[in-house]
């Protein structure tokens, strides 16, 4: 079995499910002021960290051209003063879908070059190796996709189709 092929397939399948959720999300649910974390914020957060953890290290990361400072955080910033981020204008579905396309491209480009045997994740706050980093990243992405799917289902009666695997 080719581990990199399997990892790529599962990233792309999960990103395809996120894409469905974004496309199907009604505008009222996209930026619902009653939500602690808006639909778009969760989608953006999931994409930001997917993109980040596909890189060799934090220092090798170049953010998406549309990134807005601290928009990746769902809670307080991890650095002092640990305040909630200053979130202004919402990202549009088109903007988040554009970032999703970047992440799909990063999966196809970066996974092939990963050293899955490396003992260091490349991120000081994650004390495990590269293979576990990819599993961690997939689990994080999947958790948020499931969260958004649940919102769509319970609040709008909208289903997202299961995608079992996806070719690169």
C-alpha cells in the first residue's frame, strides 16, 4: 500500500465534502450572528490549518494571499494577550472556495514530498512525527467538516454526500 496515495486521497475526499458544505450553505447560515463561530469561520479555520500542516515547518509556511490577520482562530489567540481575534468582514463563500482550491493543490503538491518517517512534525507545539501530523491534520479537518454538515442537516435539512476517496 502506498501511504502517500492514501493520505492524498483522504485529504481530497474530505476537502470535497467541505466544498459541498460550503456550496450548499444558505446565506442565513453562512454568517449567522447567533453562532459563537460562524459557518465561514469554521470552514476558513479548517482550511488554514490543513494548509499549514501540509508544510515542512511553520517557517516554510506561506499563507494564502487572501488571509486576514488572526482570522484562523476560533477562540483567543495562542499568544499574549490571549485575546479574541478582531474579526471584521466575513469571507464570502467564493473566497473560501478559492482557498479550498489552493488547499487541494497543496495536498497534491506537498504530500508526495513528505518524509513520513521524520520524527519531528516541524511544528514546535506538536511533539510527534510527520506521519502522525498528517493523521492529526486529517482528523482536525474531518471534525470541522462534520460540524458543518451537522449544522446544515439540523438547521436547514441539507445533506452533504459522503465521499469515500478521491483521486489526485
